[in-house]
């Protein structure tokens, strides 16, 4: 992955701070990167950072409705928030099931 155009992170309690902080500081300096997509695993929330063409500036857009369409014009692609979460059962952050409890 030398010159990615898009990077996608699924946020959890343990990774969200690092993904929004340290990683984002590094990623936004990558000249090839056009989009950085953060997907929340606890709520239907997607955050998109889009680079303004030919600049080092970024636009941040938040999507919270299943009908919201996320458009990636430079990749000629779009997807709804609902499609990202299709088939996923959201578990509230405080209700996480520990791995050993699932098997009992």
C-alpha cells in the first residue's frame, strides 16, 4: 500500500482515539490519499474526510442516516450508509459481549 486513494477504519473504543489522532495526522500528509473513511461500530455513523483537489486541505462530512449517500467522485463510486451496515447488528458500546461469554 504505497499510494492509497482511500483508507477505511472501523472505530472501536480501543482504536478510535488513535484512528482520529495519530493515524489521521500521518494519513493526511500522504499526497496520494483522497479519502479517509471512519466507520463507527456502535452507531450508524460514518465520517468522511475528503481532500480538496490539488491542495492539502480536507473537508469533513458526517453521515448518520441509512439513506445518506456517501459519494466518492474521484473514484466514481457511491454507497449508502445503510449498505455499509447491511447485515450488521449494532451493539451499544456499553453492551459489548466478551468472546468467552458468547460460547456459553
